[in-house]
C-alpha cells in the first residue's frame, strides 16, 4: 500500500517509525473501505501517506510516535509544496486535504495502539487554521436511541446478538480499544457490588469499571443461558473462530444504521467514554 524510497539502509532514517506507521496505514485502509469512502478520497489518502513515509525516511529529526510534533507535520507540508509540479506553495485547499488525511491516520493510531497516545496538541493549531474540528463523540440522545434498539434486538435471544451487544457496550461504557475487545475473556469481567470490573490483558493492574445495569444482562445471559466457558474469548463465533477488526467494525456500523445514528467505526465509542470521564470529574 505504501511506496517507500529505495535507498541503502545506512542512508534511510526513521526506519522503526516508518515501519510502525506503515502497519497502521494498512489497517486504516480496511476501515476506510468499511466507511464507504469514495475511490478518489482513498487515492488521495494513499498518495499523502506514501509521500509522508518518503519524507520521514529522509527527515533529519528523530521521529517516534510519542514525540511527534506540529513542526514535523509543517515540515512535511513544506516538503509537499517543494515536490509539487507547480514548484510553488500549494493551495490552502490542498493543505486541508493533507492535514485531514494525517489527522485521520493519527486518530486511527491513537485508537488502535496498545500504548496511550494523544495527538490533539499536534493538530490543534493546524485544525483552527485549516480544517473544522471533527465530531468525536455520540450525543446523549443518540446513545438512548442505540440502547432502545439493542433492547429490541435482544428479544431474538441469539448467542451472536448478545455477544455483539456486549462487545459494543465494552467500548461504549468501558472505553476498551479494538485490540482489547478482540482478546478479552469472560473471566476478565468480575462482578463487584454495583459494578463490573473489567481487567485488561497486557496491562499490569489496569482495569475499568462499568455499572452493572449497562452490561449485566449480556454478561449473565452469555454465562448462564448459553453456558459459555469462562476462559473463552468473547469475540468468538459460534463455530469457534475469532473475530477480526473488520467484523467488529461491521457490528458497530450495523448498530448505528438500525438505531438511526449517523456515525461509523468504533473510535467514536471510546471517545464518548473518555469525554464522559472528563465531565464526571
């Protein structure tokens, strides 16, 4: 997907950073296809990401995800201007497209990475200059519509229905990211008084608390009615195959559609959870 400059290894810079970012670019394109982005948009993103990797491989500053700076992105935009056919400063509209594509990529990294990244400060000045802030959370009335739809959906009493709803709610009410949701097991969800504590694998002593009324019906129905093995990964099909990111995105998008909510993907669920935490403090 990404075209890289062919050079001798001793002259290539930021190899680790480029390799890591390229991995996220590949998974982002899966998400873009699910969002039904136009072919022109996908091609535009692909050109921007390809040029970004080329730029990073010859950029003098040492780049890492935890220390990426606004100046690095400005340097990339300047690089794009110098590389343009017109050999002049690119138009503001073109800069908008570049920044939008980069924002999409780093939002995806922030959502998908095991590490906790926050790239808001990298884009804040660029955003106010070039692009409108992107919508980043569900409204309370949208959450109510989703809850009403999910309750109606559970009347079918199917294993896949309860499983999909639980996975969705773990992201919405617990803020779990995609990797965490796809690997969590039933025995990591422990009832404690008026809430469930969800222990996250790979994070020592890290857990999140979810109010009982949010997921109790799904957890207890799957455990007792469907007699699920406590060591079983929740994101598993009835035939024993593990779900992947594409299937999880489809689950979320289907819920949005039938709830009458204009949203796509799963990042907005985590952002809704994080926003609710900020307001509850």
